[in-house]
C-alpha cells in the first residue's frame, strides 16, 4: 500500500484498503494523526463496517460499480452472483 498526502487528506492507494485484513487499524491510526482518509472500493461493506466508518468520522466513500449485470461483473471482476444484492444492502446501511 502506498501513502500519498494531500493537505489534510490522506489517499490510501495501491489496492483496495478493505482487502487488507487490518484495515480498521489503519483507519484508526490515520484518524489519530488527524488525517481524513479518502477511501475508494468495489467491495460491498457489511453493516458493522459502515458503522465503524461513521464512528471513525468518515463522511465520504467512493464506490465503483462496473456494471449492474451480474454476468458482466462475474466476467470483469470475478464477483459472486450475490454481488449486486450485497451492494444494495450496503447502501441501505449508509
């Protein structure tokens, strides 16, 4: 993972932060140092993850959706059939 600092924001790039097993600890540390992380993902987050982000002061999350068609998504990004349902569920939590 590569860290790039822009003003008071911190972009976490070089891969999806949520694919990193200890991503919550990274978010905690970033907040302790006074930075606001800029987060981007394609991974649908679970309810407790959304609440963790809110409690950590994260106000924005950029989510990329490459297609709304499950067969296209399975080919492009190798997701499971329930991916779209998980994305919908994630937005209900936010």
